């Protein structure tokens, strides 16, 4: 009965920093005869509620959050190896996962991993956001606002962001003006601080009989085979 429950202090969430990985790993999951491989490249980034959150929202949309993002232009539009690739910085009050998720044709698994790493290094600083690309993404961030907030659910989500991340009440009211004030250096500085190519953990799901040897040749990290439940094979 609810009336019989004792009062107590609610448990506190542990949302502090976590240790960085000692070494990079590539986890391999076998899916025999799969025509595609699913590639995940991820690491933990800074917690939500940072002063650079607006910059990073803009960076991540350009990097992997729309059909003409850098990732999609590379693997889908230019090379036709994937139907669609996503790059994201997930919402969290604690350390946020930065992740790329890429379903690609099986015989291009190794090549796609090379391209993904190049794109991650690019957005982290090797290929800064400048010129027309910068102007285009800034326009995109403003012009999409009517569609972004067209439902009650989206308005509720925005209100929760204000609470969860401690944004000022006028955060979304001033959103468009603040986007217009962003500079190239703002975006590139934020990306360099949040995206860490040398800390990536990879997960590759596919037909290992066809792809495992070539993936191991990349030397992206210590290879570990997992079963479908995520347990190391052989343990």
C-alpha cells in the first residue's frame, strides 16, 4: 500500500566524470550472411548544460544531423555505400555520448571506417567549418525553427531542456539571434573541445567471415569478439 511506504531521501544520481578508456577497442559482433555492417564509433564527451551547447548543436547538425551533413555527403551521396549515416551528441546531464552510427554495405566496411574516422578528425579540427559551409549551416539552424517547434511535444522538450541544463528562461526566445552571432571560430573551438578522435570505441556488427580480417588490419584498437548478448566470445 502506498500509505505504508516510509519516507526517505531519494537516491542521488551519479553524473560525474568517468575515467577515460585505457586503450581503444573494436568490438566485433557476428551476423552471418548480413548484407550490411552496422558501424558505431563513440566516446564520452562533456556533460550537458555547457556554455558551448548552442555551438555544438550547430556543429553536430552539420556533421551528422541532416541529409546533407558531412557524413551523409561522404558515405551516401558521394560513395553510395550507405542509405544514411548519423552523428550525434546525445542529451544527458552527465557525460554525453558522442556517436556515429553507420549502416554500410558489407564489402565496404573497412573503407567506411576509414572515412568515418577521417570525418571525425575533420570536424574536430583537421577540416574546420568555414566560408559557405559555415554560412549555410547558420542559415539552416534559423530557418528550421518553425518546424522544430510545431508540436506540443517539441515545446515540452524545450521546457525540459531549460530545467535539465539550467538554461536561462529566454534561451529559446533569443535562440535565432544567438545563432546569427556565432562565428567560425566559435564552432571550431567548441568542436575541438567536445570531439575526441583518439578516444573512440568501435562496435562493428556484420558477417565476420567477410569483414573481420580487414577490420583488424586497420589497427583502430584491440579487437574483441562479442556474442549477441554483448558477452566476450569464449568466456
